[in-house]
C-alpha cells in the first residue's frame, strides 16, 4: 500500500465555484477601492495616509487573489507559493515606504 502526501484534486465544479468567488471578491475590492477615492466627496484632494494604507492592503489582497487563483500558483509547490507571497509583501511595503517619503 502506497501513501501520497498530495491532496486529492478538486472537482471541476468546486474549482469553478472557487474561481467565481475569487472573481466576485476582486470586483468587490475594485469597487471598494474606487469608492474610497476622496475625489468623489470633495473637489480638493489632499493626501491621506490611512486611505492610502487601506488601498494598498486591498491591492495586496487583490494581487494575491490574482496570483493564487488566476495564475495557478495555488497548485504550485510550497516554495513558489511562499516566494510569491514574500514578493507581494515586499513590493507593497516598498510602495508604501516610497509614498511616505
């Protein structure tokens, strides 16, 4: 009897459902980010660190969803999943640091 450490492959219906929920989350985050733009409420736009931080967090979540579900990294080896997560964290931290300075 042989044992494998691989999880069973998800069914086509389950995979389609997961992709659909990921797509819905991406749409909701996109609309939420657009709604956070201060230009909708005032004519003069001043920089806002909390809003910028929130939008960057939403951007991180969106980019992670795209990388995981639409670039098929969720089925990749663990080292690649962790490397892409590390790259996304580093990228967003650098963008926020540049914004602050």
